[in-house]
């Protein structure tokens, strides 16, 4: 299994708005992607920092979600609430509990 971490800095006072975008728009879109296995959204309402963790069945599925334009489509949804461009990292899941 593979994980993509996207770290964002949300504008002050916009964490709830960002959470709603994730819940009602990103999650349904992710569930339609081949190989998507689940995910998490972590946020700190005090600092505005957010981390999205998306789990993928294979590395190819994860990469395909980026080359297909899916990932960029999701990031664009947050344009009005982000204070800076997001950063993206990839990991192989070593242990899952």
C-alpha cells in the first residue's frame, strides 16, 4: 500500500470551510478513483496547518491519480482558502494497524 501526504497552510478562520470542501467534494471524488483505499484529514484549527493522507492500493494507482489530473482538480478546489501552495510527499506504507 502507498500513501500520498499533502500538507497545506489554510488561511486564518477558514479551517471549517476547508474541512467542508474535503468532506463533501474531495472524499466522493477520491472514492471514484481506481485503487483508492481510504484517507485522513488532519487539521490544527489554531495554526491552520492541514495534512491529507490518501491511501492507495498500488504505487501505479497513486501515480495515475496524479497524471490523470485528479489531484490537481482537488487542489484547485481549495484555492480560495489556502495561504500557500501545498506540498506533496509519497510513502510506502510499512505497517498498517
